[in-house]
C-alpha cells in the first residue's frame, strides 16, 4: 500500500502539493505514482521564473518502463526546481515526499489549495488504480 501523508493535498494526476505557509507550495509526485512508474532514470523540470496554469504540462518523469508527463496541480510561478534530480533521478523513487520533490510554486491564488484532494480522497483514487 502506498504512503499518503495527510499534510499534503493531491491532484488526480498524482502530483502532491505541500503548503509552505508563505504563499508558496512544494510539488512532487506521490508514492503511488513513483511505484507505478518503476525505476526513475530521468526527470525534466520547468525553468525557474516560468508561469504555469493549472493543468499545464511542466515536465516529464522517465522510468525504465515508461515516460509520464507532469501536470501543474495549481497556477503559479516556478520559484525553484530540485536540481539534485538531474544527477540522481532515482531520488523520486527513494524519497517521493521529501528529497524527491520536483519544484516550488508561488501561487496565483492561495485559496486554490482547497480545490485539490485531501489524503483520504486521493487514497480512493490510488486504490482504484491498483
């Protein structure tokens, strides 16, 4: 069974969002998503300073099994990307909720966090995929 921390919000496309409490959020992919992908071998991330609308494709995660597009769970400006993933993409598998984060966003609308799924609602989607 996948780990689904309660302190995050989730998109149906399997990205998680952690509210940093300062108008920014950290974004990554769920444990469920990294398990489905298998061994991650490459991660493509957006440019810092770029603006994303909710649902925009912002990157790609490639594994030995497949390549999967990443979608912005919320609208905002990219303020940082996890450059460590360039040399160690497997970190997404090893630590999807901590060291394997993908980017941070300065939100256009902090209230938009409420449009995402809580852990319980996301678990229902993840369980349906299994």
